[in-house]
C-alpha cells in the first residue's frame, strides 16, 4: 500500500504569499493605469456618464434709432418647457394630457405638427396639407412603412414606437402621439428640453403654473422674442435673420467657435453687417445626476453673454414720414396717371407708377436720417422659407428690393449741377456765357436733344433754373465725357458712398459704358445715356454741394454699446472725408445760387412748391426717360444759408415732378417741426 506524500507547510505558505503578492501587484498596476496613466480619460468618461451639458440661448443685441427708440427689440414672452432631466417618465403621458387640458381651457395652442388628424367620423386620416410630412413619417429613415400605408396603420406603428399604454380615448391617443413625435424630431433629450408651447399670454401663465405645481420637469419660463417694433418701417435697412448655410457656418465658426449650425444669422441689412456685434454668446449648464437618476448638483455654469446694441443714425419719426409720404405719392401718381391716360387714350402719364425711394442725409456728417423704399413689407412676417416670403418673391413690384441703397435709376436733370460745376471749373463756360436754346439740339444728328421749351439765350444760372437741356447738351459737348465723369466721380457718382450695408455702385456714363460715341456725351450731360444712380448716391451728391464740395463717408450706424446701453463700445459720429469735388468755392457758389433760383425764381421748376416755403431751399428737378412713363427725380438741401439736411427722391414712372417734390417737402416739414 502506497503512502500519501507529505506536504511541506512552509512551501504552502510560500506559494500563498507569492500568489497574494501577485494579486496585489495586478491590482496596484490597474490602479496606476486607471488613476495615473489614463486618469484624465476615465474621469472624463465618468463625468459623461453622470453629467449633462445644457446650452442656454444667446440674447441677440437690439437695434435702435438715433434717439434710442427701439427698431428691432427683444420682448419678454412665456413658454411651457419639459425638461427630460427632471421629468418623471412613468407619469409623463398623464402629465402631457393634463397640460393639454389646461392649455385648451386657457385658449392657448400647443406645438402640434403630426400630419395625422381625426375626421368627423372619428377615424384617422392624413392631413391634406401634410404631403411632405407624411412621406417623411413613412420613410425608411423613420417608420420604414410603404407609401400606401393607411393612417390607422401609421398611428398603430407610432403608438408602438412611443410605447403608449392602453386606456386612452382616440383623441388623447392621437395627441400623445403628436407630442412624442414632435419631441423626437426636435431632438428632445437630457441636454435639450422640449418646448411644449410658446408665446403663452401672461393671463394664462398663472393657470398653467398652478396646474403644474408639484410636477417636476414642467416649467413656465420667460424667453425673449425678437421682432421689429414697427414691422414695415425700414425692413430693407434693418435686415432679417435666417438659417445658417454650410458655407456660412464654415466661415463664421472659424472666426467664432461659439457658432452652431442650428443658429440663425443675419442675412442682409444691419442684422448681417453687424452680425458679430449683435450675436451674443449662449451659456452652458453642466448638471450632475447620480446612478438612480436623481439630480445632485449643477457642477458648472457659464453665463450667457448678450449681444451689443446697435444705434442707427435713422430718426424713426422722419423715417415714418418718409415711408408714408412715399407710399401716398406713388399711389397718387398712379391714380392720376390712370385718369389722364384714359382721358387721352395714351400711355406715359404715370399709370404704371408702382415704386420709389427717398433718402435724407445730415449735411453735417452725411449720416442717414431717413431712407425709405416703396413697396415695403412686414419684417415680422418675413421668413426665408415661409408662405409670406414666397408671396413677396413673386410680387412683380419687388417689395424686398432696397431701392434707396441698391436700386440704380436714370437720374435726368438733377445731374446738371455737376456738369455745370465741372464746366465752370474747366473754363469751358463762365457765369456770363450765353447759349441760345432753339428747342432742338442737333449738333449730333444721331443724338438730337429736345428741350421742353425754346428758352433763347441763357446763362448757367438760367439754364439750371429752367432746366434747359439745350444749354447742357452744348456745355457737355464742350466739356467732353472724360472730364465730365472725372468730376462726377468726385461728387460720388459711380462710387460707393461708404454706407455699412449693401449698396450699389451705379453706372457712370462714359466710364462704365461698354461702347461710346461722341454723340452720347450730350445725352450724358443731361443725366441720360448710361447714367444710373442710387437715391443714396443722389443724396450724397447734393449733400456734397451743400457742404461746399467736401464729400464725407455716408453712414447709417451711430454707435455700438453694450446690451444694457451703459457703456459705448464704438462710435461712428466723426465725419470721414471721402473726397473733394475739385471745384472752387467761387464756382460752387454760382451753382448753389442757381439751385436756390430753382425754388425762388418765378421761372424756377420748383418755385410753385417751395417759392414761399418757411426756409430757403436749394434744389434741382429731374425727369428721366425710360421704357414706360418717365421717372421723376428731385434733390434739395436746406436751409440754403446754413445747410442741415439734403434730400433725394426717385419715383419710378412718376411722370410728373410734383410727386417727388411733395415727398421732399413732407420730409422737410417734419424735420423743421422736430
């Protein structure tokens, strides 16, 4: 019989000690790996598993007029919000139905985008207007059902998808599905609360708050809603927000990492030009939960930073006067034109008048006091993708077109003071030079210029006073197109004015023309040919004359402050010289006196409107030929002895000068009343 081997107790102890050391060594190595080698990585993972980052919206800066009157402002509104971090998921559906009931009783609407409804027979059906939404709902990216799936089967799939329990009425079931559906498509999550309803009236807030008292995760919150105070006042200047494109995101995010692709950005106007100043920065809340889902604490908060406030040079009262007068005169020109056209059985009397623009500048610093474009539109209804936008885009009168800053129009005889200034300075005429107007200037048989009257002998003052085409056709021929446009550039024609938002450079005859014949010069000299300028350029031009030949940079922004308007960040009030016209004071005075004669001399073309006006006005009228009825233009500055403001008006197809003059007069009335 074999004997059992004897174990050495000492050997056993040795083995146990070695095994224990090895085990502890492994644990020590793992701890070193967890805490020292990969400590930051594991801490980050642990934080992600228990913490949720919630973004708070940025408050965009406001836009005000020069006196601090709100143009685009943020107003306080109320919304009902469901926060996934706090809501009790087991009672969520009953909470939602209670909210619906409360809102219905208060007459408030909740967010309902499901393209399925209940018909009068109590059956499910797809909404008639829900074509694209139904396709999206049934698509492979969502329910993955055939296109011919019935509304009943669609609803059954949605009920199953959202795990909605039994015992609900058909309408309650449909409403619950709608809310869950909207939660899903809007990205409802721990870091993204769901907006159940917004723009709740203050009257309804207390009822909703009372009904949700003690219900965690449901809250009535305030939020700021951006909108224009006077929605059709200066929308072309103020601009609008829109969804960011991929290209915009790439560019803006490189400059500012706080941009998200879902952000709205300024698309045009001040909103676009001052995007960086207006934007503001959203805040960040990091909320910590323990393993059972209970909120432990807010471990970090980054406060939102509001955007800055932009003050314009616009005076809202003058702006309203400009807009109202322009609309009234365009409509009057059209109505009178229709009457006259019908009576004479002929077109060309203003029956096609639909639009116009006006700009008023301060002569002191060339700031824009008012700039209206008609037709206009409602900025608060404007959206890049809405039905209202489509309607505007299809409107043949182009209401979204900024005629004041971007529209280029043949200017007619308002160009003549520029030609007179150049001719006097170049000594091709002097103040006593007489030119005999015979009614038809036919030096170039292919470019005959017709004058409205046979004026006989006129000097430069008489020619401006009576707006003689013959005189300026001959003066332009003597001057030559090259010299003419060099002076025109200095007055601001065919040049950017410097205004901060989008503007057109216009077209300067001769310089910008694709071809040129000597005979074209006489047409250019009376403001025809290829000459086409913006009302903003015309206002800058007449302000330059009023400012004794010094052209300043035109601007529409006064200053930028912090959101609370307490500290100034930037100021734009100091005049910046853009150019000088190169005309002596003596020759400029001849032209200015002639422009005064336009209103004060009984033969002046604006005498009947401004002959007995309360302040002396220097002016020039214009009529520009084009297809359809003639455009009418008018430029002026006042008071003559100490100029304060300059005005330019263009009425497309206005036919008669009285309409454009009336717009200027209404603005001057308002300015001097203020």
